[in-house]
DNA sequence: AAAAAAG
């Protein structure tokens, strides 16, 4: 099967050919002819099945005839998240390059006025998240009475997010006679109900995309203690040691955790961005764009990034937190191994996550092996094994995750002299970068030197992982970003960077240490 | 349990 006999226009076929795609995916093959026949379509398909092109391509063909009038878009596409909406717009830009189409994106968090101006000029395709769309209609800047074709994408997710009342309102504003394309990954009763209300004699198109992960993705789980700082330490180690890591998305369950992990990785010298819904929209777009372009190899994200985002060639997905819902696991892991490429998905699993993992394994129908390597709690002196708690105090993260609330550096230092003495010693090699205000009193620097032996011992234990052949880390330097880190530590809390990956540290015998 | 979306 090729694109050429689906009924798409020459222009659209040329645009598809230009992108290198030759064969339609099953959902495209089934849906496109129905859309072109102006039938309603009920598409049951997960993301990653080529669903977006399944409506974008025929819409482009349909839109070749006719022209948009001011404030009256000809077609409307509803998306649950701003990123997905932006991504659909990119599809129109890509495949519609040869057409003079006006495509407008109506999403929150960005300038209202620009959007309004665009609406005034007339748009062929309006892509929107519900809130901002209703905002525009209520202010009178937008009339939906000219909409010929309505797309409701990711309907089940909209349901999860409480958007269905908004969707129902919007549907009342578009003509009854419009064509409707409705996409959902699942069919819960509430979704079934609204398909009956919104669709007229729909053609059902179902892609058997079992709730499973791609065979090209190597999955593993790594046990961890439940403390967040332990998980962060483990994450850093996994990042350092990951094979063939080109870029990675690190998923957390909570926005707060995203921010913490992001900041922590930054402090440890990683080149990393963040993406969650509490960030302002320009920051969200910038992070995603930098990640897509490869400028940022690492992205810490909430589930806003789990579904639908098309980021080609994500080599690794890390679950910093195991998702509580198994579907989310499938979506997250689906960010890698796309289009037949290989990928790696590594989940950090605490004892509390065991139940979730069982549910995930049941859903995907396979067991997820424990990662190879000594990630277990070891009897032979491992990271979590017989390593004394005191010697782990070197991990500054501990002051946050371990005690619940962030503590100011100074308070910490008074709390436990012996440990902090070592702490100071650890900090010494990189403390040259610190502003004077953060320098520790000399009184504390002195015991630091006396405490050097324990530090060496600990570095040895760290080197157990770091002592792997250099080649193992050879891919990582692009991830590390030593210089900016030294800038950043100024506006984060003072602390020790001795646990940076070996390749990020200046020579072991740095001036301060020699 | 949380995230997402309108300010």
C-alpha cells in the first residue's frame, strides 16, 4: 500500500514524498479515504500510530478548495495540551508548505492579541486547546459557525483532564452539519456516550495497537531505596553509565519532583531541561525545542510529555518515578523506540512501586528484567549496602529529599560537624568557583583537610563505578556541561560537587587538592 | 496519585 491510491491531492502527495514517507500506517490507510469522502470518523488509535497525519493529510487536500473568511475558521482541531496543539501545527506547516494556508494556534500562555489578529485575517485551520478557544469565542473575536470539519483528538485524555464539558460547549458552537473526526485511544463509557452525541453515522477505524511497548525498546528496572535523594543519586549513576545514550527523557510523577530533579541534575553538571505544566509557556516551548534540536540532551518531564509528543530519536527513557497507572508507563516508554528505532527504558523502582510494576508487567504482557550491574543492595560494599550513612552525607541532595525541606547550607553545617568536615573537603576542589559569600569559615576548612583519608576512601567507592574503561563514558561528554554548571551553582545552594561524574571533574589532583 | 488547561 502506498500513499498514492488513498485519494490525496498531488500537492499533498508531493509534500509527503518530500518528507521521505512512502507507506501509510494502518490508521492512515483506513482513515484517509473516509475523511476525503467527508464521512465522520471514529478513530481508535494510540499516539505513535501516525494518527496526526491521518487527519492532517486529507484535511490539506480538502482545504485546497475554498478560502477562509475573517474570524470564521474553516476547520477546527481540539487538542488536550498546548504541546500537542503546537505539534499538529507543525504537521500543517510541514505538509502544507506548498499551499497558501492560514493556520492559527490558539493556546494559553501566549499572547492573546497575536492570535486575535490572525483570526481577523481569516484562518483555514484553527488548532486549539479548549480554554483559550472559549476565551476567544466569549470575547467575540471568533465565530465557529463556518467550521466545516471538526477534529477532536485524544478524546479520552480530554475526559481525564475534565475537558469534556468544554468540548460539549464548543460542539454546540459549530454547525450541526460539520464533518467530525474523533480520535481516542480507549473507549470508556463516557467517551462512548459523547461519540453518540457528536458523530453522525461514523466510520469506525481501529488500529490494533495493543497496550504494549515496542519490541525495539530494551526495558529494565533498577531497584532503589524510597528516599528521593537516593533515587537522584542512582539516576545520575544511570545517566553516567547508560550505553549509547544520546538523549533522554526523565519522567517524574509530580511537577514538584520534576523541578527538584531538574535542579539537582543541573547542579551536578548535567545539561538538562525541564517540562511541566506549571512552567510558563515560553519556557515549556523553549525546553521542548532545545531538546528536539539536540541542544539539550536531557529533559526532565511530567506526563505532559508522555503522550503524543513526537520527538524523533529519543534514545533513553528513565522513569524516575514509576507511574501509578500502567497506561502511563506505555505512553512514556513510547517516547523511545519510535519508527522501528532502538530505545532503552529504565525504571527506578522502590519497594513501594512493586505493585505498580506488577500491574505494568501484566499490561504489557512481559516481565521487565532487573538491570544488569550491581544495582542491588550489596553485601560487598555497594552504594546502598554497607556504606555508612555518614559517608553518604556527602550527597547534598540529602538535605532536601532526606529531611523533607530544603535547608540552608549554613544550618546544615552546624548540624553535624564530622560529616560536614568531610563535606567541606569534598567541596574544596571546585570551591574556587564559589562567590566569597559562600566560602566556608576557615575553622571548618581545617578539619576538612584532616578528614581527607575518608574522602579518598569514598572516592574509591565511587570509582568502583567510575573505574570502568573511559570508553564507557565516551558518549557522555555531550551531556555534561561543566562550565555553565559553575555559573549555576551561584544561584543554587552552596555545596559539594565532588560526586560529579568523573569526566566532569577537573583532574583528580586539582590545584586545591594538590 | 497526579497531571493537564483560562486568566
